[in-house]
C-alpha cells in the first residue's frame, strides 16, 4: 500500500458526485474533505474480512470482494470498478464479511462507516444512494448464488468468462486463469477440465501460465446460455 495521496485524488469530487448523485452538495464536500485516499497495488488488500466496517469508494481500476468460507474456500462474490462502493454492508456496525482486494493498481477513498452514517442521517439523498449501492451488491451476490446452485460447471465457467470478457481477454488481462475457480466456485481441477472442453471446441485457448485467448465469442455466449451438452456431463460439479 502506498500511503502518499494518489494523483487521482483530484478526481475525488467528480467520482463522489457519480457515486452519490442524489446527495446534497454539502455532503459531497464533507466526504471529499474527510476521505482517506490511498493507492493499492494489484493483489493488495484494501480491506480484510473481519476488519471494522469501512466505506470504500473505487476511484479507478478494478476491485474484487472475496469471501473466505468456513471451510477455507475463497469465492469472489463481485467485481467493482470506478464509482462503485466495495463494502457489502457499508453502514452496519459489524466486521466486514469479505476481503476487498485490488485487481489492478487502484486508488480508493475510505471513510469510517460511522462518519458516513452520520452524514446520511441528515441527508436523505445520500441515504438513498447508499441504499441503492447495498441493493446492487446484494443483486450481484444473488446472481452469483444462482449460478453456484443451479448451473453445471461448463455453463458456470462460460458465463463467468462471458460476463467478464473485457477483463479476461484484455491485453494485459485484469483477470487470469488463477481467478477462475474463485469466480466459478469449483475446484482448480474442475475448472481446468472445463477449459479443456472449451479448447477442444476452439472457443478459448490457454496462453502461457495463466492467460486465456478468446477464439469464438459467439461460441462462448452459446455455451453460457445453453444447458449442459451430453459430452460435458462428466464435468458436473458436486
């Protein structure tokens, strides 16, 4: 973590306005004046599961909310970019329920939850914006749970790749093969088996140690939308 202010700190007022469009001007100024702006390197934790409740706003880059389950498995439950709040429950006085990890070099603004809550009690517009952020995060989590519970391994991998194609197939990529198991909710071995099926169909190819190349965007979309083909039934996860 770099403790010196990011050059993007000058963009803080505009990002606050994007994130809290219904808030009062005075609330936005108070948020800009009290924010702790720090830059985090790729792979660094912005906040950790179990930390005290903190409101974090992404100013640039990509951030993952990654939860560790009771049995030690890690799942990425959502990915947030510029203008997004990364805390699932930003105002509740309880420990954080997920690690917040930078996927790219990321400047972020941080506030104590109690300070933002104090502003929100006097500004209904800010309170609505925060509620909208919480509802959006829960919608993301519900969609992820639906995929984990009701989709076979092949479809889950295809859906994750299709939903985040701009991150997996960028040059350089933001997400790599190492992220797939935590996004899909399967083991590394199962994810590898599914990738081999997608490779055999010339939909994607593996490049180097951790990258992927998209060969057939339409084929990937069809695999994401279709039910499990007969040839792939051996890849069903437990």
